[in-house]
C-alpha cells in the first residue's frame, strides 16, 4: 500500500543567492552598492561593504520561509 507523502517545499532561488544561514541559525546578507561607480567610493567604505551582516530581525521570518531547508 502506498503512503501519502508530503510534497517537498521549493527553495526560492533568488533568496538562496542572497542569503546564508549559519550553523547556529543566524541569517546573513551581503551589502549592496558594490557593482558600479566604485571609483567614487573610499577604500574604507568598500572594505565595510565586503562584510556580511545579520538580517534585520523583522525580516528573518520571511527569509526562513523562502529557504525551508536552510541554504549554507
């Protein structure tokens, strides 16, 4: 007899490219503003833009819904 299995949830591919979930469960994102007009930006500012930063707590729920299996 066949069992009714739940369907797999799909990962939102746009969110998978933009966010990372750490092993401790934090949701990280990258800074914007690194694509063009780079000559006008100071080196210190560019170094700060390279780092990842935690997603705002208000947005974490939506990101987790888009990434049901926790993309690393």
